[in-house]
């Protein structure tokens, strides 16, 4: 899958129009980020974010966001469920083209700024909905902690890659919220397909990698870890309870997967990975070591951990392993859209 022809280039790298320099502001939004600061702080994360934005996982997420349908959730009056009967492997070339076009239209409805976001890495603020608008524009604020961490390039190759990957994921996380605003306006977000928590940013992250990548960009060590996000941790940190659209007992115990291979983060910034393994295998090549181990049943908690993955991630994995594997391991998922269609049917009954 190639990036849109309107993508800007420099030195052989690709940057989606959503992440080009004129979209980033500093000094409380009063000035465009300087070219030298953009190149040092934003460009490398923007290249990664652009590549991930055009992955099968992200294209499916934004396809469902823009072209899916909303269903009422009897257990949650404030939220609806955004669904599609097309699984991640079912999108046609026309579906992909339409999704890319919507992302290009989003360019004029989003602005980024580095600012003090308190304890958050980023936040998305919906702007006032204008008369006749379908949704509303968004102003995305990125933490100055990210800016400062990216300015410091003396911490080694691995640490720099971790910082840049966190910036890239923050860009995409907040962009998912902006897309929801673009569709719904300044209103509560939808739950996404099989999920029972309404949080578009984490939703996109989990669909890209199966788990959420977490790290403190200011931390001097190299610890980075993965985790399932729809867990009891949400209650521990005082998550907005109305956004949890289920019996709280469904929130499983939070597990941290610390076996992050530094090679995985490094390869995300290596053209050889994108032109080689990714070009050959597609989105499944983005699944990190803990997800692969879980999918292959190498962990004692295999079943529970596997079921916590988004359906689209399981579809990607099963498709990559072939029909025989599907029928042997999980016959109910041999049909890529089985779970989604079953959920839609149950909600419509």
C-alpha cells in the first residue's frame, strides 16, 4: 500500500500531509515550528506515523470510523457502537481509496501544537462546531516533554528510537480522537466494534500492534513495555467511568509485557524493514514479540491474553498463518468477519 501522491518527501522519506511542518505550531500557537526544530523533533516520528497511518490496521480503523454504522448500546445510554461488516482483510481498493481521501480532507481540520499538557503526552480539543458542519475541527496539543526529549539526541540509538516511536504513537493516538470529532462533533466518542471502552486513541494503538506501547519519554532508563489497555488499570487511574460501557467485572487484570526487543523499535525506523518484511507480509509484520508469542500459544495465559486482542489483529494473524491453521486453532474465526457480523446481529436483535 503506497502513501498518497500528495505526500511530501525529503531525503527519500515520506511524510503525510497531516504531519508536514506547517501543521505544527509553537509559542502557544503563535508561530510555525522552525524548520531545524521540525527536522530534529518531528520529522522522524512523522515518517513513522505516516507509514503506520497507511497500514492495513490503521486504514481499517479509519474506514470503520468514517464509513461504518452506529448501533445503540442497551447497556450504555451515552455511547453507541461503531461497527462495520467488513473485516480488516475485506477492504476493497475502493474502500482504501475512499479512506485515504477522508484522511486528506482531515488535513484542514487538524492543527498540532507543542504545549504544557500537564501529565498527558497529548490531548485533543474539539473546536466550536460551525453551522452546517458535519463534525468539528480539532486542536491537538503535544507535550513539551516530548519536544524536550526529542531535542536530546545524546542518549543513544535505542533511547532515541523509543522517544521517536512514542511521539509517532501520540500523533496517531490524538489523530484518532480528531477523526471522531470530525465525524461526530463535540460529543461523546463511540465504542469501537467489539470494545467496551470508548477511547479512540488507545483503540487505534491496540489495533496497530495488538498491545499498547508505553514509556516515559523523560525516563533516563530504557524501560519500555506493552500492555492490554481495557483492563482494571482504567479504574485504578480514575478513568472516566461513563466511558466504560460494560459490567466492571469484564475489565481483566492488567498484565505488563516487558520483553520488548529493542530490535523491534529500531526496525520501525529502518527502510529495509518497510521495503522487505513489511512489503512481503503486510500488517502482521508490525506485531511485536509479545503479541507473536501470545498468538503462538507460548505463554501460560495464552487464551485469556489472545482473546483480549482486537478482532482485527486476530484476523491479521490468522490470515497470515493460512486456512489450515485457522481451522485447527480457532475455527470460529476461519471466516474473517464472523465475530463482527455476530456482534452486529446480536445488537440489532
